[in-house]
């Protein structure tokens, strides 16, 4: 059986799980995060960061995640691979004046979700490169802050923040995180298009978190759904500077809100969804009461129950 193995970051793994949410098998092997199956490929993701693609369509499926190379050894490339342009994207999309849209915070227990749409004209690309705009995953929070403060001075953008209280209300009403993200992206893009009018971007590129048809299904019933010249790609930050810029602005806003939460809590709140946030949440509950949680965290994450268990054990 043909197979491809890729090594991905934890953030990319979360996006991959969102992308294949309608294809999940519900079973995962020992050490596995999830397993998904498409008509031509079986995808198995492991906690180590390795993802195995098996089947006749394994190469095509693997290319969606930025590489068509088969990783058969533990040797790591010295520099990250440049994402390939998907066949569904214009060949010259990287050089077009475009809106890029990305989100931050979806996998973090504490803090809001921030979504940003940013417009980069082709003539501004050399300036963005000079400032240091690149994939935000390769930048520290301090560097992101420095770059973002420069970008917001001249770059047209729209930033939306979904705070925890509203997030929890939407989630408890039955709305999935995927739908929330789709609504936020569509709204941010709409706001930016209004700012730019009558100028129109040559393309709109969304960092893909769901299949195109699923994204638009999430938006069904909305008064305005932006579809003209809208494209989707995983690892879009490496395809167009507009997505990289949007990610940097969104990340900067996310970090600022995190600092506010830490100040309100009285101690430094950690990012992510690992064991360290369980400890922080347990401390927060102990010092301020469980009733404050909806303002700080995404309640449906398993970390809520883990924090409660830590409290029970400490008594």
C-alpha cells in the first residue's frame, strides 16, 4: 500500500483534525490522536506529530499539508518546506493584491478567539518582507508584537475578538467551534471589503480549517456570504503575505488579551491546553471561585474537568 509520512506542528495537527472532522473514524491506534478516512486515503495522526497517509490518494492528500515528499527517516529538514500552491488556487496567487484571513486561539483553553482579515497590495509586499512578515509560528510573541504595531499603522485590516463569555454561550447553544470560525472569517472579510470599497482585492485567501463546502455550509442563512475570488489553503501563511500579516495581527491581539486575563487573575496564565493550564485553572477556581471560569476559559475543553479533579485531590 502506498504511504506518505509527514511531521507537523501541534497547531497544524489541530487544523488537520478540524479539516477532517466529517471523515473521523472515531478510532485511533495506541499513541494516536485521530484517524480519518477519505475515499482514496486513510489518515492517522500520532501524538509525536507524525501523520501517516495510506492509500491510492496518499500523495494528493499529503500535498494539502504543504509537502509531497515522503518522510521515511527521522532526518529533519533544516528549513521548513515552502507550501505548494494547490491546483485549486491561481498559480500567481502569491503575487496578487489579496485579502488574507486567519484565526488564533482556537486550541487554547484560556483566552479568546481572534480573527483578522488583512489586505496586502502587491506594491506593499517588499515593505512587509523588510518589516519581517512571515509565518507567525516562526516568531516569538515579542517579535510578533513589534511587527504588528508597524502593520496596523498602514495596512488595511479588520480584527474580531470572540471573548470567552460569548464563546461559551454559543457553544452551549449547540454551535460548533468550526461554525463560529466561519462566521468570524466571513464577517471580518466583509468589514474589510467595506473599508476598501470601491477597490476590490484580486483574491481572498483563508487559512483552511474546514473543507470549502463545509465552510459555506456553516454560513448558510447569513444575509451576506462572501464567495467572489475566495480561496482556501492549509499553511496559507506561507503562500501569501496577507495571511501571514493577518495571523501576526490576530496573534498580537490574542497575546494582549491574555495579558489582561493574567492581570485580572493575579498570576500569569499559560497558553495552550496542556497540563500547565489545568494547574492554572485549578488555582483560579480556588482563589476566585468556579463562577469566574466562563470569563476566562472555553468551558467544554476537557481541561475544565481536569482542573476540578486537581482541586478535589488537593483537599
